[in-house]
C-alpha cells in the first residue's frame, strides 16, 4: 500500500509451500479462516439484543448483510423474527446451513456481495451485526453497496450500519498469536504478522497468519490480508446521500451524536422522502 507504514514481523514467508496467500477481500472468509474465526470470536448477547430490537422496531422482513455462519442470524430466527441472510463467502454460508439444520431452523440465505446484490424483494430492516461494512475496500465499493441497500429498502424501512475506526496493531503485538485448543486436541491460532496503515485513504491492511493443527494430520496454514477502510461521520453521510439515502442518526455507544474523532458509531439510513416528513 503506498503512503502507509509497513511493519513486517516473522521474516519473509514466501518460500513456505504450505501457505495459501489469497488476498482478495471477497475470499477472506474461506478455507480455514471460518474455522478459526468461529473458535476465537467473542459473542456478546448485547449485539444480538441490539439487532433484535432494531428489527422489532423497524419492521420485517429484515436482511442481515454479512451474516457469515449465522451469528446472530440464527438467534434472531429462533426468536421468531423474519430475517434473511446474505454473505459473499460460500464457506461461511455452508457453516450457517449446517448450524441451522442442526438446530431445526429454516433460513433463507443469499450467496452474494452486498455491493452487487440483486434480491427478489425489499426489506423494512437491513442491518449489519458488526462493522462488516468496514471490510469494503474503498469509497467506490461502499457507494455501490449503499446504492444496492437503497434499492432493497422498503420506503418505510431503515438500514443500520455499525462503523469503526480501527486501531493500529502495536508493534510488540505483531507475531503474537491468539490460540484455541479444541476438545479433540486440534490447535488453532491467528496472529497479525505485518501491517500497512494509510491515513490518507483511510485504509489499514493487516497480514494475518492462520494455522490449524489437527493431531495426526499435516498442518494447514494460510496468510490473508485483512483490509479495513474507515469513514468520518461527515464523509459517510456524503456517501449515503450520494447513494440516495438520508441519515436519520449516527450514534456512539454512549448515545451521543457521532462527530469528528468518533471511533465507533452506528449509522441509521432511510429513504430521503421518509426523512423529510420526520417519520420515525
Ligand atoms: C466479521 S464476519 C461477521 C459474521 C457474523 N455476522 C458474525 O458476527 O460472526 C464478516 C462477514 O462478512 C462477509 N463479507 C465480507 N465482505 C462482504 C461483502 N462485500 N458482501 C457480503 N458479505 C461480505 C464475510 O464473508 C463474513 O462472513
């Protein structure tokens, strides 16, 4: 990445024949990544409650963008909410289908990217459960995703998009893995091994090394670039408005209106006609 700082750790691994080094943003959550992600992900019941509350207040049917392997989509379905899921990773959706079937939950899933999605209907609530929107690599892709959201949003609907500004990885954390050992002895880890951060383009690219060691099998190792792109509240509002949406609110976790320097906020977008008449 030009114009950013580059902090390598752990040496040059290009000679490691066992490495899968695919770096396409759309294929990030494939291969062993979903396995390690599911094992090490933190689950916060407040996030599920926030999504359930948004859908219950905003309306149904609802659509979760970046539903992944079904968290919190399956909890919402179990709670009786009419929520469909969309994700760009076939591997994540396969895990979601298996989990849904094991729990006896019916799901409607679409294997599409949010920036090109073309779905059969419209939704009264469109939401992302976490800051997956920050995975879109640049403003142009974000603009396309916002335009697709507008076209899939019912006129009385609303879209909720959590956003954040990532912290750079501290140099002494590079190469330090987070690990998990499963009951069958399978050992897995993920570590940031290098990072570029470019404040001018609001983009951070972190090289992550994933490992899965199943007893008695060859280790599976891959490295992926985890790309995050962030927005100022004003910049995001400009993109939303250019895509034909109006900002109803941008709120920090403390309930304040997001402003310059906010690191973490939820944007709620609606059709401009609805915003103009002040419908809540
Ligand atoms: C951080 S995971 C979140 C998964 C799940 N909702 C959770 O909270 O555990 C992000 C998900 O977004 C998906 N994703 C990334 N970029 C996407 C895009 N452009 N369109 C649709 N899904 C995308 C990934 O495949 C992945 O499953």
